[in-house]
């Protein structure tokens, strides 16, 4: 029984990586977007889901990755070698932000992260080396979409694998303890700040990598594209709709989210109502199933497997 | 270079507006321990409501506040009854669910504005929009002056409600200690609805006043939301005088930066976000907490 999800995941991963062999360019583009969404959602979930620290400022890391890649490429570095520096800068920035911000708890942390995200956006659109609000273009050169696709797909598979590995590790257990009761965790000797910083840095680096690939794919970045409200929404909404704190939830949420995005963009009547749909989804999830689609599925499964009502004696015995 | 009088006059004017903006958040936070992310959307909607009354009925944007206020009060009560009440009650600290739920409400409001008014930038132009008068030798735009007066009226109104009516006493009682208020026979659910209505009304009025000073789109309000957060964090989250002090500090910082530094205006907003961050981290109890700490340190 335990092996089944693992096998399914492996088949899915192999399928995604081999997709360029049998999918046409248009469909491949959609899968690219899906992989991108999976990375953002699963990476965000490491801090937001496993450790319960909901951040609304992740577009900052995406932006750092994208801008590092373009700026270094403009300085003559091969785009491939700009990925790691972007991830490192984002991780360092996440620690810099996290050191003060993790002194805050729950919603106060969330508010602080809105401030950080906004500040980064404002700075990127007003200082000169980022090209201001008109943005930056990648240097002209050969660009291979299939290569970019493979990198994005591999990163998506790796991100999901990393988050699965986290749940099984001591690191993941520490994050879970922090989420459940930070004071109790501290009392048991879990250095909560250290673990939160670690989770923040790990997820920031993954998001920055996705941001770098995003910049290479579109060849052009601007504050209005990398700090787009829709993108920062996607980062948070997909894992919440799918189910925070699980490995499958963010992936499921990303699938729902990208499918919705593609469908919405292709139907003109719906294009103008995406905020309504996302907002409505968020409201519904918060009111009726805060554990998201995964929680819903578990509830339904439990109802199917278990008899609905136990006789009183059996209930007492159990 | 601008003289001190100029900075001070402008500070007082923006501080009054900021306080109006922040009280809406503070009332809701105080009674329900909910951080109302939809505040930004409500301010945006207030701006559009004022705009609609102005274009449709040629109603002066400041007179229309008398319509917008009660209308938004009702809207707030309905929003509370339909959505917010269904949430599990927040404990001592606000729940993540309430924050995200109201984030969803904000998105829906934004979409509503896009659907009704489209995404174009709108602004309200009246006969006095471009006029200015001298206050203590400082040129001040007439709309800013009206905004100042509107804010003072709203703040006095709120103060009278909170201090002199049974309802206000009940609101303050629930803010101070919900359980004790319940024991004393206060209907906390009704008070919550009223507080949510009041907070919504203040957001609408603040938005209506902002529409006379700034151009707006359905995405309007995010930076003002952060400013309002900054103020209630500085003000210690639930103290009335604290909010006023917080509004003053933020307004002074912005005006001083604008007058005495060469910081580009686009970066001035970043100042309030930075202040928010610093305030949250360095003195989470706000200015009153800081003052108390200083007193104990000096003793």
C-alpha cells in the first residue's frame, strides 16, 4: 500500500521528463507552466505548510532569482552558471529577512512578509540597475526551449522529492513540532529559529531557481512580470487549495491552479473573473476544508472505508 | 528644501487621514482578533463608491461620505453575518484562517471593481481639486484640507460612539476582555457584527477621501493597507491614543523624507514598509509598550 503512491509519483516524474519526445510545443508550454507552479507551491509549502509560517512575500525570491540571472547574463556569464548564484543570493536574503521576522508569530509574521514583498517590488521598480519599471532583456543568444523545459521539469521533480524527504527527516519533524506548538517545541530543545531559517532558505533557493528559469524562458523580466500579483497569488493559493503541510497537496493545488489558469486565459468571458474564482476558492477552502483538497479526499476516503457510526460499546472499547 | 512649518502642517493633515484609515483595522482587531486583509479592498471600494456617486449624481465627494459611511456599515454587518462569523473564533492571537479568508474577500472585491468599472485608472476632478490655500504660510491643496476636516469629524464621531454610548462601552469591554464581557452579559456576537460594520464604514470613508487625493484602480489600497498596519503596530494594536501617535509618526517620517532627503518619491512607500517591519520586530507592543519599557528602564 505504501509503495503505490511512490510508484505513481515515479511514473508521473518519468512522464514529465520524457514529455518533449511526444508532446507538441503548445502542450509542452502548458506542462512547463505546470512544473513552474509545482515548484513554487511545493517550495512555499516547506515553510508555509510544514512549519506553518505563512509568508506572502515569496515573489521577492522569485524576483531575486530572475534578476540575478539576467544581470549576470548581461555581464557575460553563461545563463546556466547564473542559476546557483541566484539561489544563493535568495537564500542569504531569506536569512537576512528571517532573522528579525521569525521573532514574530503567526499573522504578525505574515504581515511583515507582505511588507518585505512590497518593499522589494518598489525598490526593483525604482532603482536604476534593475532597469526600473521598464525591466531588463536577456542578452541575445541561442535559447533552447526543450533544455529549459527539461531543467524546469527536473527542478519540479527534485522539489517534490526534497519536500517528501523533508517530511521523513528529523528536520521535518522539527518543523512539524514548531507548527503544532512552538513553545512546546522550544521546551523540548528544538531551536525553532534555526529550523525556520533553514526551511525559509531552502524554499527561497528553490523558488529563486524557478525564477531564473522563468527569466531565461521569457528572455525579458520587469517588476510587472516577476512581481505580478497573479504570480504571488499562485505561490500561496495553490498549496492552500491543494492542502498545506502535505507533499501531494501543493502538487494537486498546482495542477488545479495551472489548469484553471489555462482554461481561464482561453475563455474571454472568464479571463476577467480570475480574481473572483481564486478569491472564492480561498473563502470556500477556509470556511469548509482548511486542509484543502487532500483533506477533502481523506475525509471522503475515511467515510467510504469506515462504517459511519460505531455502536456505543464498540466506541467505548476503541 | 522645505521649512519645518511645511513638514508639520503636511504631517498633521496626513496623520488625520492615516488615523481614520487605521482605526477601521484597529476596531476589528480589538474586538475580534482578526487581521482584516480585506481593508484594502474596502478602501478601494469606498473610492469607487464615491466616484460612482460623483459621476452618476454629481454628488460632491465629501458630501457623499455621508452616504458611503452608513452604506459600508451595512455592508460590513452583512459580510460579518454571511462569512466572517462562520470562522472558528480566534484565540489570543489572530488565526491564519481569518487572515486568508479575508484575503479571499479582498480578491473578490477587486474582481467586482474590475467587472463594474474596468481596470482603467480613475480620478475625481472637482472645481476645487487644483485650488490651494495658505495655512500658517504653507500652501495646502483644498482637497487635502477637506480630507483633514473629514478625518477629524470621523474620529470625533468614533470617539463619541466609543466613549458615550452603551454600544461603545460594550465594544471597549469586549476589546479588553472578551470572556469578562460575556460574563457581564454583553452579546459578543452582536458587538462583533457592529465592530466589523464600523471598521468597514471607516475603510469606506477613508477610501472615499483618498479618491479626492489620488488616482485609483481596482488594485488600489495595498500600500495604504500596509501603512494602516504600520500604524496599528506602532500604536500597540488596540489603544486609541496609540493609533493617533502611530499615524503621526508615520506621517512625519514620510513628509520629512520627502522634504529633507533626495529619496525618489517612489521609494517613499518603501519607507513605511521598512518602518512596519522594524516596528513589528523591535517593539511588537508598539509605542505604548516602548514608552512603558523606557519608563521601567529609567527608573
